[in-house]
C-alpha cells in the first residue's frame, strides 16, 4: 500500500471514529468516563498495541499497520467527546457570565430602556 492511500485510510478511520463518538454521545456511560481517560486514550491504545511488538522486534511496517488504525479510530472518538465536553463547558461559562452581569433569557432592548 502506498503512503498516500495509507494516509487517506488513516484519515477516514479517524473520521469514522469521530462519527462513532458523535452518534453515541447521548449514551450515559460515555458521559461518565473521565476526561483524564478520554484525552490520552489513543496514546494508551498505541502503547498497548505497539509496545509488545517493539519488545519482540517486529517489523516497523507491521507495527505501523496494526497500531495505526486503532489509534486513529480512538483519536477521532476522543476528539469528538472532548469537543462535546468543551462545548458544554463553554455554554455553562457563558450562562454564568450572563447571570453575573444580570442578563436573563427574556431581556430585550425595550425592557432595558424602561425603568
């Protein structure tokens, strides 16, 4: 397999992982997993798959093919979960700032002008 097609398939694997994370976001067990596990998850998978192969002196291409696809799959999944959590955190921070400034959902220019 040429490097070009290998790179394309790795990107597609990451995109598939992103969509898996996007469509399973509403599951309760995903929301319970700590961000300290989700963010380094692809690297944990890479270490779990590649380390025994490196110790046994397996060919580098075999390590790349066998560890690359699961790592990219979990990379897409963890990016999706992280972005969803960051979006929720950002919305909470904006709501907190609006509440501290005295804004409500129903404030309009007409209400602010009248006393």
